C-alpha cells in the first residue's frame, strides 16, 4: 500500500511538472528565432532550457549547467556549433542605451531574473562565464541586478541599462531565471521555500551594440508570438522514499497544488544535495503587463486508500482555507513531510 501511495504521489507531481516555464522573447533567444519568422531550426521546447532538470543539474552535476540552458553533459545545441546557434543578430542597440527585454513566463515558479552580457565577437567559438557581466536594472522603482517576479504568468517587461562604452559586433545577452518554489536548505541548516538549490532556466540572444546610429539590418520584432508547445518526456525513473530520482528531461520533482498563486513545497529527502547561497533579492514585487494565462493545471486526486489518520490535516498559514493545498498537506504529511508553517494535523 505504501508503494502504491508513493507511486500515485509521483504521478501527481509529474502531471504538474511537464508544464512549460519561460522564454527569452525579446530579444529572441537562439532557440526562439523561429518565432519571428527566421529560417532556422525551430525548438518547440524553447521554454524548457532548464539544464536537463533539477536532479541532473544539482544531484548529478553539482549545480553545473550549459551557459544557454543545455544539460552539462552531452551536446550543447545552443552554443557555438550547435543546431540552434546561428550567425543571426536578433537586435541592435546603442552604447549606454536603456533597453526593454521581454520574458514570457508560461508556468510561474516564483524567484528572480538576472541578465548578463558578453562582448564575444566570434561566431566560431563558445563564450565563457568569465566574459559575462551583470547588467543593472533601469526601472526607476528598482535597483541592483535582480528582478524579482510575482506569481503571475505572462510577459514581463524589464528595463536594463547597457554599459556606456561597450560596443560589439556580436554580444551574447544571457537570461537566467532562478526559481524559488521548492523547499530547500541553506548551508546553516535553515529550511525554507526558495532556500538552497533551486531549478534554473537560461536563454541566450545574439545582439550588436554600436557607438551610435542603428543599421538598417536591425531585426524588427514580430507583432505576435507563436504559442508554446510543451512535449511530455517519454520516461521517468521510479521514485523511492529516500532518494530523489535522476532525470535529464524533467524539472524538480515537486508535488504542486492546483493553483498558480500559492507557493509550492518540495518533498525534500534526507540526502538533500549541497545547496547554494543566494543573496537577498532586490526590489519590490514585479509589475506585469500584457499578461495572458498560457497554462492549464490538471488536478490528480490522491488514492482513496490514503492513511485515515491524516484525513484531518489541513492547510494553514498562507495556505489556510485553500482546498488544493489541504489535499497536498494530507498527502505529504502521510509521507512524513509536514511543514508546520503550511500544514496542521489535529
């Protein structure tokens, strides 16, 4: 019976985790140029550049990831020589310009964005992490380099300030999305939602920066964007109670409630990988414009044979009164993970 319960809970989290996540839309990332009509190989999973998934990034490779979101192992399809890396300049800007970047979040995992720029000027070789420099936010209501998002899906418009003296024929603009919807642990042992290692998404766009005057070859943004197509992974490893299964095609294995506005808690095993330390996020809650909901959540009820001693468990704190979160508490408390600030069992 215990094995059946675990299998059902794993199926439930799989249903939620095959949803899409986020895309670097403007300037378009290397795998998203097809959305603007360029004659390139389309990547219909350009919203899933998440390092091969949480387990692959953190448990197998210790947090390592390709600079454009490819898994650390195997081919780097979004780096020089890869099938999505072309010689197309997606946008041309001017030195010191304040630019608007658009990111489409198709399934919100909370967290923050960061943007980096590398003046590479060479299509034949890969850029390096050492070349990337953080870009400052240019929003009058924000400061620093991290753009914290709220719990909404849709298009986020971010203002960035380009360096005053930097020019390049080919710069790589890197987008990083560090989520915060999973339960993790800081190095000092403190556990919280968003602590420690989290799922990450990336995107790389090729741009040019001139000293003044944009050439006529600047790519004009398309007026509409193609819908996101999500492909369900073919296989997943069977879970056990103490070891998180390793996968290269699925993001972090979280049992997600059926709403998009509530935080999501990870069932973290005792053998949690070494977390990373994240600095305090800057800025206030993000403002989202032109939001369009692009996801549908499927609710999977738990098995009727769930241990009856946990039937009285209910959501509390920020989840109090929410039906789906209450079902989550019943299921997870019966599995031994019952965060007291989110669940209460009388």
